[in-house]
């Protein structure tokens, strides 16, 4: 691809969708999704209702799009350990978890809304099931690779069972962290704790 092609200008439709998403994320900082009116989204984005419905069929569709964007960031952070190469495992785990905690801090309202919505919205429930499978499958595969290399402790538990518990733990811990006020000290403590639990669970040794 040419350099000019790689810097393609965003279309008007792209910018409108982005304005809606940015407005929704801002509103989620102060109220739950079901209390956000479509008129608030249109006002914040500077568009009409018809323009909103051209881009999104509902508020839940907006949350879905926001969740997709953030979940990709979460997967990129996890990849610091999933594709660690020659980096010491404890270092790659720490970097991955620190990046994950940072994303939860940055997008906490969106992620909390998405987690809550899976209980009542089938679209969000299916979305999070796919996200969970992706994370668990990749984590289990990496545990198996580490075990086969003689680096990680052999099971039981199974690699998939361990991956399921660790991924669920991360979500619950980060969810609860972002319910409180921002605190660099609390963030560091959580990173330290999760890193220790992951390292001991996968590799069977203390840091």
C-alpha cells in the first residue's frame, strides 16, 4: 500500500460514527446506558435523530461498537504475554496486566456497561461470549506451549481450566477497581497482585 493510501482521510460517515461513540462514552461516565436518551447522543454528536439511526439501530448497538473497539485494545495488551518471545515470563505478564488495568481505567464506564448489558441483551451476551472464548483459547494455548517447553508447571488443572479462572479473575478485579476513585497506588497494588497470582498459577514459583 502506498504511503498516501495508508493515510486515507476519514469519510464524513466515519467522523459521524466516531462523534456518536465519543458522546456515548462521555455520557456513560455519569449514567447507565438505559438512562441515556437517543436525543442526548444526537445533541452531543451534533446530528439529527435520522442520522443517528442511519449509523446505529439502537443505544445497545452503540455500546456494542464501543465494546468492540476496547476489546481489541485488551487483546493487544494480552499479546504482550501471549507472544512474549524471549522476554522473561514474569516481565511479560506484568506488562500485559499493567496495560489491561490501564485500559480498564481509561474505558471503565464502557466496559462496566458492557459487562452489565450481557445479562439483559442477547447481542452483548453473544459478543462477550466470543470475547471470552478468544481470550481463554489464546491463554490456554500459551499455557500449553509453556508447559511443553518445560517452563510452566504441568497440570492439573488443565490449561483451559486454569485460563478460564485467570481470565475471569482479571475481569472481576478490574471491574471492581474502576468502581472507585482513580488511585495510582491501588492500580499498582492490583498489578502486583494479579501478576503474582498469574505467575505462581502458571509457572508454579513465587516471584
